[in-house]
C-alpha cells in the first residue's frame, strides 16, 4: 500500500489525539516500571509534531518534521526511539512510499538505536509483528491490542523497566502501548 503525505499527516494528527486522551493512562503504566512520565512526555512531543506539520510537506518532510519534534521534545528513551523510527522512515520516503518499506525502516531504526530484540519487552515487541501483518495486508485492531497485551507477560531486558527485574512481569510496557495507539491511528487512516 502506498502512503501519501496527506495520509501521513492524518495518521499523526489521530495519533496525537489518542496520546493527549491517554497520556495519564500511559504515565500510570510507566509508574511501576519506569519514571511515570511516558504519557506526559509523548503528549508534549506530539503537540510539537502537530505544530510542525503543514499541507505543503512531502511525505519525507512530514516524517522528518515528526522525527525532529519527537527527538527535541520527548524525554527518556522514547524520544530518541520514536524519533529514529520516523527519521529512518523519512530517509526511506526519498525512494519509496510503500507502507511496508517505511515501517520496516522505522523498525530497523528502533532496533539499531535501542539494541532490543523481540522478547525484551520493548516497542520492538509490538512493531515487529505489526510490520509483518502490514506486509501481509492483514493488520486488525484486535491484533494490535493482542500484540500490546502480550508484552505484559515478558520480563523486561532493556530500558528502565529492566531495573525492576521480575516486577516488570504483569505490566504492559508503556512504549508498547503508545506504539499500539500509533498503529491503531494508522489503521483508521488506511482502512
């Protein structure tokens, strides 16, 4: 599936809306295993993203503006990880507007930047199966929710959550949940 700049803007605006509505929930998820600020950090970042978007941007420019806003405004590891994902998507958008190519590049950026792999209880645990389903053209909202919920059973091996050890089991990773909102927003745009 091809992604246009207009679709990308709609996607990010919807994502911002979900983040603003769910920022307290995301921060509450972060409290037992992190600093308790993921939702508020993401809300600040997405406010900056929406402010940086305009109707004249190319797909590449939409993703680059998103990356820069997230890197500069979101604290913790989430800013650099999301920022890197969108920067890699911006680079890929120079030669491809295929959604699967763009998201694969974003995932590769997250893996390279954070050093996480599937099973470490990070965004990678949501992005990886979602990219696979996008490639098949069969992603559903139910699957997104299942991928997010599955992270609760994992022992955190990366990031702040890894410091609490066994206490991370039973907790949904906040970055996984915000990624879930990201992909739910995408699904609403692409149908």
